[in-house]
C-alpha cells in the first residue's frame, strides 16, 4: 500500500545524501547549483509517477496578485523585526563564551549598512537566491507538503516539513542554521493561504536577500 509520507521522507533523504556527497567535490558553487536542479527535477519525476504535475504541488501563477500581496505584507511585518534583532543580537552575543558564539550565529559585532559592498558578486548572489528560494519552496512547501498532507492535517504537515527544511540546512554544519525552522512555518502559512508556493517563494527570496545585505554590511 502506498505511503505518501514514507515516499516524501525517502525522496528527501536521497536528495540530501546526494548533495552531501557532492560537497566532497571541491568546485565552488557546484552544490548550490545541483541543489536547485535536484529540488526541481526530482519532485517532478515523483509527481509524474502518480499522474500529478507541478500545478498540483502549487507551482502556478493564477493567484499572483494575492500571492504578492501576502508576501509583501508578511515582509513588511517580519523583516523590520528581524533587522532589529540582527542589530541588537551581537551585543548580547558578546557576553557568551566564544564556543557558544560560533554555534549561535555566523557573525559578531555591529552592523554598518553604509558599508555594503555593491559588487557584481553581491548582485549575483541576490539573483541566485531567487533560484534557491523558488526551488526550495517547490521541494518543501510544494512536493513534500503535498505528500505529507495526504496523511496528516495541515499543521502537523507544516511542522514536519519545517523540521526537514531545518535539518537539510545542516549540509553546512552549524547549529544556528536550524533556526530556519521558524521562517519555514511562515512559508507554510503563506502556502496555506493561497494554495500556491509563489507567495512563500517570494517571501523566502526577500528574507534571503535581507539577510544577505545585513551580513554583507556587518
């Protein structure tokens, strides 16, 4: 008997194992590029096995206006709060032992936004984050959420997928990366509002860009 949750877990594990092996190849940017490809191609193949397509997993633009309204509204609330925490967190972090500081955050010290180096490399990272955000949302809030919701109610499904999303970020082993569990819940909420992944993907990209700019100026 088909078990959609087991299928989702197996697909997630195989993709993450493959990406972990790719990381052993010392080519800059290879893992990121293959992650985008895997997060798009692998779910499509498994959707097709069950006579489904990307539309069933939420990759559609028939509610684009509503998706963008939810995305921009969410970012208007969340990003100022996140920026405030980013500015104030280093002061609290400085009182902790170095070993804990390294575990809790990838940066230390103050932030000076005027120091952001607007280089072609930074602009390329901003553009690349768009591909990362949309592919991750298709994989996690699209395919995996679709599979989990075949067995679970929306909230348990969202929590489970958010947990997998956080664990997947440990491909770069650093405990602070588990914190992506919390924005993953926001992305799940947005997907649930419109039943597409577009608003979640746009919000994901804007959050990534905000973090990238804050880190570039720190």
